[in-house]
C-alpha cells in the first residue's frame, strides 16, 4: 500500500482545515507521507481502538521509566521507518526535557518513495 493523498492537518492545531475554495485541504505524495509519519509519532500505543498494535509505546518504553536516549531514539526511528512511503531518515534530533519529563522531537527529515525529502 502506498500513500498518495490525505486530508491536510494544521501542524499548529492538529486539526483539519479548509482550502481557499471551501473544500477540505488535502496533501499528496511526499507531503502525505510526511504527515502520516508525524501522525504515527503522535499516536500512543494502544490508543486507536481499531488497531491497538499501532502507535509509539511512549509510556511503556520511553517515558514510563528512567530515560534511555538510545532506546528512545531507536523506538522513534523504528516508527518512522515503518511508515508507508518513508525510505530513509536523513536528519534526526531529539532531547529529553527533565522539567516536563517529555521527549522533544526537535527536527526529523525523511526521504520518501517520491524521491523528495520532507520535514516531520
């Protein structure tokens, strides 16, 4: 299965939005792959009732124990590389914020099956 298009998601609000013509905005090809990868990173393991195997095990493997940078990086990278259409991770920068006990994904770029690089 290859991702060809999807509804556009506003990165600031994580919500759908309307295009200038009044229809739902859509993204295609490489942008759709990038958006799908971003959505996968925002999904907690077990969160989606239709497929409880999808999502990142944020609580079990990353944030629910003492922070292990190598484990966090490998789990996030595995989720990205498991996204349909993602060919390679070209840049990757994450850090742990001790004050909020959260993983901050600073920047991630991937190349897609469309031979384009997108930022997640």
